[in-house]
C-alpha cells in the first residue's frame, strides 16, 4: 500500500506538466515577434489524466520518460489552433493569451505542490511525527 | 535540462533579442538627422536546438532599409548641391517610436515569464526545505 502512493504520482505528474507548459509559454512569449512563428500548446492535464487508462492518442505526462528533461523530444506539444491573433508576418502569438495561460500554469504548479505537501504531512502524521 | 532551466533560457534569449532591437532603434533615432544615414532593421529568428530541446529566439542579420533618403532643402548646408538640396536620413521617428514601444512591451512580457519560472522553481525548493 505504501510502496507507490497514487497521490504523490499524480501531484508529481501535475507539477511536471505545469513546468512543461510554462516552458512552452515562455518559448511562445520569446518568439512573439519572430516572423512566421506559430504558437504552441500542451493538452491540458485534465485531458491527459482522463486518457491515461483508455489508451487514447493523447500524449501522457505521467510516464518516467517524461521526467524533467530526462527524455528530450518527448514533449508532445501541438500547434495552437486559434489563428485569430495572426499578424501579417505570420506570427500567431498573442501576448495577452500567453500571460493568461502562464498564470494558469503557475497556479496548477502551486496546486500540485500544495497537494504534495499536504499528502506528505498526512503521511508524517500517520508515522507519529509532526 | 529541467523545464525551468529551459524556460529561463528561452526567456533570457527573448530579453536579449528585444534589447538588441531597442539598441538598433535608438541608433536609428539618434542618427535621424545624420545626412545619408540609412535606418537599420533586424529580423528575429527561431533557433531550434534539438540538444537542449528549446527554441530560443535569435537576432538575425542587420539589414539597411534602402528606402529613398529624404531630400532636404537647405542651400546653406555644406552638403547641398546646386539646387540647394541635400540627402538626409530615411528614419521616420514615428515608426521608430512605435517600434520601441512594442519592443518594450515584449521585453516586459519576457521578464514576467522569467519571474514566473523563477517563482515556480523557488516554490519547488520550498517543498524540500520543510
């Protein structure tokens, strides 16, 4: 039962996903003035989590190969569909949307860390330590 | 390379690119009254590095704007020809200022993403510290 606690796995995957998403958003923002650059995105953690057992075509962020930078190129980012912000030089990045998504990623990361910390304190309490 | 390091690298490349752009803009503005000066323009490029798994932004070659130089009528000017005209620069201050404002906006966006990645990694470290 205590060999592999699902709550830690999930919190870990969520934090990793948030980190990857944040890196991708930083890339979009850095390339906000590059002609022809198309904004990229990751599928949401909820979608990935829902498809983890169904064997869907969604790339997963919960495998060991998706650890922080262990397997580069495993980032299954996709091109953002929304082209409404495309500028005449072919760049589709909208700084406002990226800011919004950045905050989203940060909140997801904080949420995951809070879950991790809380589960850890439950575990500590059960061991009789504070 | 962890996701946060990637994120910081990309944001830093964006900051560098925007400040290079701002430097060329200020060169243009300060040479707005230099006779025969052609305004400089730079293009941003996405430099994908598979080894690092990131796509930082890079400043491309500096090119000269070959628009017609402004014809200024001033018979007392040392460079004036028989008709009393000489060639000024082709810098349009309005364009340069608008471009500078855009560069500043992008710079701030990159700075925000940098700060966000830093906060996320420090909250991760906070988890270890407890």
